[in-house]
C-alpha cells in the first residue's frame, strides 16, 4: 500500500510529465507543483534535490525536461546504492 507522500509524489511527476518537455517553469510554478513555498525550492536546489536553474529575464527558470531528468538521475543513483548495499549485506551473511 502506498503512503500519502508516495501518491502525492506520483501526482507531481504525472503533472510535470503531461507538459511539453521544453515548457519553462519558474520558481512559483515549481513550488505549486510540489505544494511548497519558493524558499523551499531554493533550499532544494542548494541540497541538490532539484537542478540549478538558469536565469531568464532575471528569474530562475527550469524546463520540465531538466527537472524530470534530474529526478530520474537521482532515482537511478539511489537504486544503484540500494543494490550495492544489498550485495554487501548478502556477502556478509555468507
């Protein structure tokens, strides 16, 4: 059974994926997708949870593709780390 957070995250990704890949997104729109404030978006960028923006007309902007690519790379890295940890644990058990 999925948690409320997992369901919310899936809705966010689905909403982003429905947009054309080159759609520009500013901080306010991204905050709206994630249900948080602009300050949280800035902190997520500093932590590497979101890709760094580019400035467009003086405002931080992303494209849908940039955000989804970044999330997919982070997910793949987390999967690889989990597999590596699982292998280490099973090696210790033998």
